[in-house]
C-alpha cells in the first residue's frame, strides 16, 4: 500500500512539473530581472504593473534604453516599446511563446528558435 502511495505521489509531482504554465502563473513568476541566453548584452526588467525596461550593459549605450509594456495572452509574452533612447527608430514588438517558467528560468520559443532567460539574483 505504501509503495502505491509513493508511486502515485511521484506521478503527480512529475505531472505538475511537466505541465505547461497558464497565463496567470506566467504573470506571477515573470516579474524580476532576466538575462536571455541569446544575448547576454542586455537584461529585461519586468515589473508587476505591466511595465518593462531593457538595459543594455555593454556596447554603445549604458543604462535603461528601452521602456514599454508587457502582456501575456495564451502563453505569448509580448513586449511593446513605448519609450526609447533613439528618437527616430521604430522598435518592433517582441514576441515570446512561453513553454516553461519557474522562479529562476524561462523557456520560450521566438520565431523558429528556442531560448532561455535566467533570473538575476542581485
């Protein structure tokens, strides 16, 4: 009987860990400062109020250079730029399909490629 309960508990745990997150879970866990693996030259600062900023750490500028709004619908994270340091440059929206998120890592698909972002713990 105990073996059956242990197997059942492990099965539930594995099912919970492998499930796709819903929008509310993503919104709660995505808040913080993240560095995407495809470009460690910048970080995303995602705030609870639906605002975000993109900080370029190296290169031509230093400081928060793009600001905007973020939203999640059907596991699709959208960054919409509303303010940036380059006055005559139109920054397109960025789209990331969230596959998995936890307190330290986001797994996503953007276009035809997958990626990850890791949470910064300063």
